[in-house]
């Protein structure tokens, strides 16, 4: 009679559990970093939108001889041949950054504190 050796095929339950545990640990380490990076990029995008709106408002006032109390309309700033190609929005709130007078600093419509400019 011939003895047939059976080779070990597949993985044991313990090996699979160890791999799943390692993957879980890696995910637990990586996810908070991704969430933080996303929040930081949204805050930076909002701050840049505020800066663009401030710059467009300043240019509008300079070219149209307006004083610091003047507030432009969106039609004065946004358009194909105007100062901004589109209306700046806060990515967190999805709302337009509010228009403001020439002498003031614009603010984010979101309540997130990190969106305020320094």
C-alpha cells in the first residue's frame, strides 16, 4: 500500500485572525490622519477663497474709485472678464463667502473656527 501525503492547503483560522487584526490596527492608525488632513485642506481652501474675495474687492474699489465703505455686488466681481471667474464658497458649509465692504475683512459662513483667517 502506498501512503499518500496530504499537503497543507489554505490558512488556519488563527493565521487569518492575525492578518485581520494587523489590518485593523493599520486602519486605526491611518484613518485619523486622513480625517485631519481633509479638515485642514478644507480650512485652507476657505481661507484662500476669503483672500481671493478680498483681493477682488480691493481691485474693484481701486479701478472704480470707491471708498472703504463701499460694498460691491456679485455682478461687479464675478464674471468671465471680471475679477473672479466664480463665486468663492466654503467647502465645509457649501455656502458663499459673504460680500463685505472694501475696508473690512471677509469671513467664512461656516462656524468652524479654523476657517478664520489669521
